[in-house]
C-alpha cells in the first residue's frame, strides 16, 4: 500500500480531484509531551479560515478543517482511553488514526499503549514522527523501535506510512493531510446521509448555566434541532446545535462534530446517540451483550482466548510471556493484546472491554476507579501470585475451548442483595429466588443475562453458621475461590456440566 500511496502523492491530480463521500474522522494518539496537541493546534490554525479561527469560543472535543477543498474532522479528545471507551461502548467513530512519536524520545510507554488500542480497533493509521526541527534526531531509531512493537513501517518490511513532521514549524503537515485524504479515498467512506441519525458522544459535561451538554460526531443520517435524542444512559430533545466554530446550526451532517444541548442528564463518553425515544430498561436488558471469556469457552467457533497481561516487574512479565509462548507452540488459541508492568489501570479495563479480553494481573493492584469501571463494563480480572497457578488456569480454559459441546444443568438462582468486606475478603449477601444453591456447585455470575465469570464456593453462611445449601427465600453470605466482579443486583446461578 505504501508504494501505491506514494505514487498518488506524486500525481497531484489524484489529490485535486473531487472525491465523493463523507469527511474522514481522525483521532490523534501518542505519548504525553510528544506534541499531539501542538500538532493539532498548528493544523487548525493553518487550515481553518481566519474569520472562523478567531471565532472558536468553546472546546467541543473535535473540529473540522478545510484542506484542498475537502474537509477532515479531527477528534481533539485526549488519549487512547477515550478512543477505547468509544469502542467499548459500541461507538467506534475514527476512520484513521495518527500516531505521534517524538523523534528525540522514540517509543515510550503510552506509545505502546496507543499501539495496542490501535491494533485492537483494526483502524488504518499513519505514524507522524514529530520534532524533526530538533538537531541530531534519529528517524531510523524510531522505526527500529516500532518494529520491536510489531509495527512495520515503510523501509522496514511493512506498509505503515510514516510522515516526518514538526508541529513547531509546520514541516510535513501538508504531506500528513495528503496521506489522510488518500487513506480516506482507499476506504471509500460513504456519507449515509439518508439513513436514520446515529452519532457518538466524544465529550459530555454538566454546565451550571446551560445544563447537560454533549459533544458528538454524526456517524449516519442528519441530526436536526427539535428531534428527540437518546443514548443508553441519557435522553432528551435537541434544543440547540453548535459547531466547532462556536456557531449555531440547524442540522449536522455525517462526520460533523457538534455540541448538543437538550439532554436531561449527562451521557457517557463513547455511547451511541440515536434519534427517537430513550432506551427502556427492558430494551437494555435484552440488548446483546459483549462476549465474556466464559462465552468464548462455550463457543469453540470463537477459537481464541484474549489476554491483557500486567505484572509487577519486567522479569515477571518476561517469565509469564515466555511461558505463554511455549504454551502457544501447541495452540494458536491464545492472543495477548497488551503487556506491561504496573497496576491494572482504567486504560487496561477499556482495552479489555473493547476487545473482549481477560486481564491477568501478577502481583499487581488495581485502583478503586479501575475496579468500578471493570464492574460496569463486565471485564473479567484474574490476579495471581504464582506463575504455575496462572498457567494451570489458562490450560484449563484452553481445554474448555476445545470441547465440542458444553451442557449446563441449572440447580438454582440467587440475587446479590448486598456486598460487604470482612478484612480482605469480599462477600456476596444473597437471597435464593429459584431452586437451591449448594456449596458443592459451580457458581456462574450473571448481570443482565450476560455471564461475567465462574467460580467454586469457599464458604456459605447464614448469619454466623456455616451451611452447605440454601433454598428459596433463604438468605446467606458466600465467598468464592476466584475474584468475581459481583455487585448488588447481580444473579448467581448454581450449575453443573456434563
């Protein structure tokens, strides 16, 4: 693709010709301080009309530029976390990603995270090597580091396009925009203007004077003032629309960023917004859920266990990945999306949610915010202190994945009515709503009909008394062998397999 793209660059007619379709939506990712914001600022100031540039009175998370009679929409929201939050909640919007890497620093931790999120999304991307105005920088060093991350750029055995830029001087920015246009042409983006409206929330906030506001980009159809609008968590009626130049507009076409007023509450970033009545609680319950690990194990056609690995030190991570590689010599059914040292973060949770991955933590912690997000997104987390325990469970998962058929017999169900801790143990307070729950059963945790995980029971108690079984309307507290992300309102199901 690189040769074809470069050939088109030499033929200026291919750039000047009028290309039908909607403008591309571009996200810019990379490590902090590598110049993402500076690059976006330079592009905006250079390619937004002077009368409009001075009129930008508010930040709405995205804006459009005009380049050679074509429009390009840039998402200005910070970081790969927002990028993956959109994917996790069904609202993938980016057509192209620009990965910014500083020539003096090279590939850094957040660069690696960004690469993992880009690969998971399967979105075409361009590498912009920034700070080329600095003396003594080495482009080859950056390209070699990218090759180590399995990003093969032009000249290094791959077809990922690189552009040398300086956000400070503007060097290479025109070539970068040309490459974006060419990738958009290859993708043949369709306007889909006649379809029903749908858009993606890229920012949302509560304004003290104006109430809830949401910045969104239109994916399909046209958003007009006066129409009802709804996401999974918020709804309302479109009272006003404001474009990225701060001007009021009556409607927004595909790929157009606008700020919307009229929601009765603040929607979540990444949610899909549609025209019409709000989604009811019953519809939310019936909505198909993102596959969990257990869903994969029950569906051999999926043929893959996806992992995100976090460890306390580089040595531990190397030992774990080496053991998994040896395990993979006999099977291609394990895929590691991302590996790094450090505690489990919200970024890890969002990447896992968007890829259907299991997070494996080795001697690491997890913050309260990340733990809450994992519960909300239904992300499964397994934490270990011994590598052999990790590998044993992974091997068990692979064996389950290979089974032709898995049959479940349900003995009973109980609702989690309270969650509390005693020392370091998390306890589910439950009430049996059907059948019976026994200490000897396998327990599956479900939320909204979606299975979040399975475990064996460590203990069952009624008040202070140990019990082996509970029947309909009986209450009990239960602890599990594995760390299940249960919360109030979840259902635990006693099952057996044959």
